[in-house]
């Protein structure tokens, strides 16, 4: 099935962040970027306690069933799916290994694997090169306004994710579901 937006065949790039997971990943990003000693100083926790918190996060990386259903629907309709995520490598590896829905994506980029990060433009350029995506033929879904703004500046269409129902409705308006 060919998915069209304003007569253009669409490639869908989704950002795997809080729109997919039942928890906000900003805390994860902060914990991985900051040295445990800095976190300990800022929070009053010991470094061992900080490590315990960081290591305790993976079991809580639980996908939202409504969003997984949306990914399945898009996949069944033949929409080319890719992901672009700022998730730290250790958590990304656990998430990929433990969730079959990753098979729905043709490919994906975790920022930790390419040493780039959203909302900076180079990761969007890497996505273009790696996925063969570009400009108005690309629809990007993300829950972060700065990432949406960069996608627009990069020439992509974008949906600012707030919740699965709102996202599904916007994708339906584009004729994708």
C-alpha cells in the first residue's frame, strides 16, 4: 500500500520516547549523560545509590499498548517505518531485545550509536542518508516541540505527539491510518 500525504509518498519516522513508553525518558537521559558522581552531589544520594537507580530503570521501559497498536496498524498498511531516538545505548539495547514491535521498523537510529542527538540537525541528516528519507516525503512523530521544529526546518512534515488517540487522529487526517 502506498501512503500519500498531499500526493507525496510518505516515509514515517517515529521518535521512541515518552510517546512510546509509559514513563518519561528525560530522567533517563539526564542520568546517563551526567556522571554518577555529579548526580550524587546534586541529589544527596551516594554513587552506589545512583547506580542502583540507573540499573533499576530497564524493567520500567514498558511500551504503551495503544502506541504499539498504532505501529502495528501502520505496518499492516505498508507504511515504511523507521525510528529516531535519543535513548541511551544500554536502555535501547534492552528495549530492542525485549519487544517484538521493533520488527515493524525497517531501520532506526539511536543517538547514542551515532554520537548525535535531537534536536540538532545532524541526526536528521543522518536519518535522511540512512533511511533514504528526505523532505516533504517524510512524516516525523515526536513529543518534543524542539524536535518538531527541527524536523520542520529540515523540510519534513511532523506530528507533535501528545497521546496515542491524538496521534492516530492526526495520522488518519493524513490518510495514513
